[in-house]
């Protein structure tokens, strides 16, 4: 009494009586117990929006009975609002190019519509998952369309977080603009730079990532819905093909368009490689910044110690008082994972054959994870790290004055060989460059201060006439 019997082309099977999913979703759930996770809720919402747009379109052109169509639309609205998420029981990674999750949606929507019309779940003579809910559609256009809409929605949050990070880094560049320090190349002393200039460079790369991701997202708004099985539009009415995307744009509030070549758009998933690559590049850039912050804050007594990161939690279960750079560390790990996701997406995009790529489920699983984890990682990076960074002004100055890199500014005047000799003596003796130059009467103290002013070394300037030194 707690089950109903449903049949499909495989045979008959018991389905829990109260379930809104049906026999096809149940079979798939048993077949694909892979990650132990559920389909992303935003993807479920996108699926329901596609089904709603299709129902509206089919009703408007007279192919779908308005009574059935309105019930389907009402059912879709409830799912879009976030209800019945537990009825979507398919693992994100699944065989069949997404047919399982498409049918899961068709069955849930059909059974909701059946109840709205006064029937009992499982009576598909009232509303059919295939004939009514899936009218004019195929898994092969519904699933990639839903995936792109989901990516656009998740990217909106990611871009907002990136914009906040960009502004935070820009703010720090202004805060630190007059703090002079030693720049380093290959982890060795180079020439002076300001801490503000370093953070300005970080803000510049964040802005470039924003622009790169926005450009990649342009392809996410180009859909193959209406192409059905292989892009030819079989079993879809011509008016449906022309109207479904405009209706979907209204429902989602997104600027969507139909692909010029639906066969190409069904066969080829290069758009997902593009957006995944842009996200990967962003993650790589932010990981590099995290590496820099961990180096500059190392210590606090025995490392570089030029900056302080906010103390967010204890760093050790055995060493009292130890504080670790946990926020940059987590962003590093997010980046490592995103790089792996991008490899998976790349291989899955390449693996399509002929008229269809069957590997969209794993593409979406990894792409959505990359977008969401990077967005969340940037949030904590901005608010729990960047905004709270402080500078150790005296430490920066001390390291600068003790560095042999200061000799670089004299090389154009006294020659590379003489400058290198002085640098070598400074390293061997532990003395400052200034002390050796004055001791050897190359320059007196007043001349040294004239020639070697760190603030004159942080920007290009016209070469003065060679001094006679």
C-alpha cells in the first residue's frame, strides 16, 4: 500500500507512493550512486525554467492543452521557488548525457501537475512526463541549455565577489603607497618598490580576470534549445523553435539567444572550455597572490615579516601562539582543485562523438563546483584577509637599507663591474652598501643620499649625465 506500480520500456517497478519522481528517475538513482551528492539546486531551478518556457510556448502555439499547460507552469513555478528539491534524486555524475535528470524533472513536474488537476501521482494519462512536459524538447537541448543558465547565475555571484576583491586590493594599494621596501625577483633582492605598487598590481590582475570571465560568459547565453535530438529540431514545431528562447529570456531575466547553427551548438561544447579556462586563470592568479602574501607575512620574527595578515584562528595544537596564514592557504587549495576541474572539463569537451557530447553531467559537476568554491573563497579572502592586512613600515625600511640591491642605481654611473664589487663586499662583510661606499670614499654621505634615494628608484626617470665617481 506504500507503493505504486509504474512501467517504462524496461518493465514495471514499485515507486514510493508519495514520491513525485517516477520509475525512470528511480532506476537512474540506483544506477548512479556515484558522488553521494544531489544535483545543484540552481541547476534544478534552471531545468524548471526551461520546462516552463516550453509549456508557455507550446500553449501559445496551440500544441498543448491550456489546462494541462497551466498545471505544468504552476508546477514549474513551485520548483523555481525552491520547493520539492528532495524529489530530484539523481547523482550529478550520471551516464546518458543527462537523460536521467531530464526525466527526473519531467516526472516531478508531471506528478505535481496531475495533483493540481485533481488526479493521483503516477496517473500519466492526465499529464505525461514525455508527451506533455517534454513536448518539443530533448535531453540534448534541455540539459546544455539548463547548464548554461546555471553557469550564468553562478557567475553573477562570482563576479560580484571579484569586484569586491578588486576594490579591496585597490584600497590597500592607496593605503600602502608610501611604504618603500625591497622588491624581489626569483626570491632574491632586486630593486626598491612600494608596498602600494605591489598591491596595485594585484588589483590590476583581479580587474583583468573580471573582464576575461565576462567575455567568456558571452557564449553561455547562446543556447541550442529548439534543436532537440541532434540540432535539426525534429519533433519541435517551427513556431516553438522560434519562440522558446524569447520566452526563456523573460522567465530568467537573462539576455539569451538561440545559436545560429543548432547542430553545431548541440555537437560542440567549447563554450564550457572557455568559461572553465577563464575561471582557472583567475584561480591561478589569486593563488599566486596568496603565495606572495604568505611569503611577505612569514615569521613573525624569523621570516620576511613585511606585512601582517589578520589572525583568524590558532595555528597549532602543540605550538602555543602560532598563527598560520589559513585564508591564503585555503585559496591555494581551491585553485589546485579548480585546475583539476578544468582538466576534467577539457577532456569531457574533447570526448564528444559525432552529433552529441554525452559528458555534460561531469562538465557541469566540475564547472559549478569551480564557480561556487572560487566565489566563496574570494569572499573569505577579501573579508578575512585582504581588508585586515597591515604593514610593518620599519621592517620594510630595515630590509631595504640592508639590501645590496640598492647598488643598482649606481651602476649607470660607476659601471656594472665596480658596482658588483661593492655588492660582493657588502655580502661578505655583512655591512650596508652605504657603509662600504663611504669607507672607500666612492661617495661621501651627502652624495650617497643624493644618488641613492629609494623613492627616486621606484619610477622611471631620465638618465642624468654620468657622475665622475
